[in-house]
């Protein structure tokens, strides 16, 4: 079997390591992205089991996954998610909840810890873009 030119090693706990190999840089990037998404899913499932039956709003969980895949630090609480920059510069963070908005027929919206509406809960991409903008200027 010929050697594949692109390789990444993901360190795990203890002696565990995951080796990803691909024939192209783009292929390896895709594998790493899929692994990041899977890692976020596993972390959310493990955390959800540890919250004594409290479940994170599914749209909030989806937003947390997307921000984690983007490289942001994501801390998950019982009913909120804190997203922070992880670039080594000045730390910036925004705490997000998902609650009904009375002005919008009580539809679920994402809210910042300042009490400002971020985006309607079914608009994950809009919330992601708004959150990236907030973190860039916070």
C-alpha cells in the first residue's frame, strides 16, 4: 500500500491517539473538520447526561457545535452557552440563551447576556454570523 502524503495525529487521553491520513491537503482538512464535529457531538452528549436530566435547547446545542467547529471555545451550562475567542489575544466572550421573544409571538430567539436578541432560533447561520461579529468587536 503506498504511503499517503498528508497525516495528522490527534492526541487523546492517556495513550490514545487518532491518526488521520489522506491523499490531499483538502482531504485531510475534510477529515479534521468531520472529527471536530464528532468531538463536539460527543462532548454535548456527555455533558447532557451529566446535567441531571436538564437538556440544552436543541437550537442552542446546534449553535454551540457550529461555533466549536469554527474554533471558538464553547462552555455549555444547563440553559446557556458561553462562546469565547481562543486566538490568544484579548479574551472576549458572549453568553447565549434561547428563550421566547414576546414581540415575535413567543417564538424562540437567541439572546445575549446583555439581554439583546441575537437571531431567531431557527436561523442558526444568522446567529453564528452575528456572534462572530460580536466576538470580533467585543
